[in-house]
C-alpha cells in the first residue's frame, strides 16, 4: 500500500495524507479530515516511510545524549556494576519531553576510541541528529568545543566545559554542599575530613569549593583531605580506612556523594565504629538506601535538569530560543547521620 493509493481511497491529495501524520497537527487540514485519513491508514496497515519524511523535511527528529559514563561500566577495583542514578534520571527527564515532541533519543558513549575516530563530528556532519545534549562533560573536553563550532544546537547538562559559551542547565550544588557543611558545624564538629569530588568536572569543583568556603568562614579547615578526587563506593571505603589511620581525631566525614558516603559507612562499621554515634558521615545526591541510617544529603534535581535541557533544545531546534543558562535549586534531605556533639 502506497501513499498514492491511500490518497485515492480517501479522496484527498497526497499532501493531505502527509499532513495527517504531522505532529503537531498541520493547520492546513481539519481535525475531522485528519482522523478520517488516519482511520483509513490504520485499516490498510499503512504508515509513511520515516526516512523519506525526514529527507523531505530535512530533520531527523532525533536528539543525541552524549556522556562519558554508562551505568554498565564497573568502577576500578569494584567486583560489581554500579548504576549511575543521575544519568538514569537525566535520561528519563529528557525522554519525557522528547516523547511529547515526537522525537527519538540516541545515547552515545564518548569513549576514547569514539573520540579518536572523530565519530562525534561524523554524527553531526552526516545530519544524523537535530541537536545534542552533553551530560557530565569534563572541564577540558575538546570534543564539546568542536561540536560548538558546528551548525547544530548543543546544550550542556550538570557540568560545563571551561571557557565555553552555550546553553547550560545545572543544579545549585554549591548551595547544597554549603547547607550540609553548616549543619555539620552547627552540630559542633570541628575535626572534619573531606573526601574530594572529581575536580575534572565543574560540578565537583563547586561541591568542593562550597565545603572549603564555609569552613573558612568559621575559621576552620579540614583536618584531613583525600589525596585523590573521585566518586564511588570503593573510594569511600578506602578513604575511610585512611582516615582512621591518619586522622583518628576526625568526628565527621563529608563525602562528595551518597555512593561514596555509603562506602565510607561500610568501612567504619567493619572497623567496629557506629555512624553517627562514633563518627558522622554526610552525602549528596539524595539516593535512598533501605537502612535505618539515612544520610544527611540533598536531592540532585537530575530529572528536572533533563526536562529543562530537552525543552531548551527542542525550542532551539525549532528556532524559538536563544542560548541561556539555567540553575535549578537542590532540595536538602534531612537524615540522621550527623551526631550533635555536647558542648
């Protein structure tokens, strides 16, 4: 069954059949006629060739999400897979918008091989996508700079490449870590160990700087700082072991995210210590675990970032938006992982 045959059955022009499939609906065809044409198509098991439609419209209706990380990549020295909840929520937020706008989503892992083969530029120049979302870019990611030189909308999510000017959607992670640090200090803690987040990304820099700034405002500095800057359960576990050896006077550990914090908690418990009775621990991101212990943390609005980024990208693809930066507030999560010290 061809579009010509459908048009003949419906008693309309070929262009009217094509318009019946447009989303949003075309203003050049009535809703009554549109439904009648679609009913005939349904009965005849007809649907237009998507590739032909894309060529005619000069769009792909496809958006690409590029990321360094995939949830099935194991962490170093970790025997099991770790799922990145933020990537999952970002993707869900993006998809919720794209589905309403009749667009598909392609996930691209920008591995070293992918970049070495210049696949990111091949994707753009071969017109395989209408726009690109980049999640978790590192400060020195040249591939983002190269994409920005191409004629395609690019929006960065959560992190930003240094020195770039483009649409950006981030969370107020500085404020989130600042609130947590103030709670630690208000609870009477002055011997605080800091596990540094990855400083390769702007989000990690903001989280680390917030802790240091708040401590400095109270005339303090960490009693111990990790030599590495990372995330992850194993990083938290090994760091807690070092803290017990190198800074046993520590009363509170500020971790860069919840997964790292839970690694820290596991190491402390394996050493016979209780959290928070013997040592307090804080996290970030708002990942809930089935435990009586709930971390003092904040909710990272990854789903909301995905929604905002996808809305902005769809608007830019339609020529209805200009480049801008959006910062979404985080939500503090009250836990029971900070012990109030007696004065």
